[in-house]
C-alpha cells in the first residue's frame, strides 16, 4: 500500500530538511493553481490530523485507515517536525471518477516540500494517500 511509503519518505524528508531550509522552498515552483484540484481540503485535513496523531476515519476507507493507524506513531512526529503546512499547489490529476488521484506539492513552514497524492474517492472516503520526497 502506498501509505507504507509514507514512513520512509517522511523520515528521509526530515533528514534532508536541514539542506532544504537553506534554500527557497518555492524556487523553480511551476505547479498549476490549486483550484484545479478537488481534494486539497481533504488532503490538508488528512496531513494535519495525522501530524496530531489521529487518522481521520471520516476521510479514510477501511484499508487506508488501518494502514494509517498502524503507522501514525512514527508518521505523526515526523510530520510535526516539518511544521504546519504553509502552502499547497495542485500538480496533476490522473484518472476519472473513483479512479481519480490528485498530486500536490505541499510546503511546510520548516522549509520542506513533499509531493502528496490522494484519491480513489469511493463511498465518501479515500482509498489512496501517499507521499514522495
């Protein structure tokens, strides 16, 4: 499951945050404006809740919620160390309907940028959430 990538990526991202803090986090940023994305508010809430040690059951389908709950003890502190979200930019969307997965660049106050994906919106909940460096 893609959520399992979250731990390794967030931990690696935190390790690299020192170098990122020395650079402008928006340098070379060419993403499209967020209005093209449909899931930005849900992704923001998912990241914020997870950083606070809670997986949002109202947003996550059963398998995603289970994976999140299994990893939240490691993911939460790693996300908290990045600081609050300072900006988010829609990058792309793939698929349509329930198969739609959106990708965002998420900037944190600590200077780090991580690329997040969210999608598979089925029965009012998401089945996909992942992060890459």
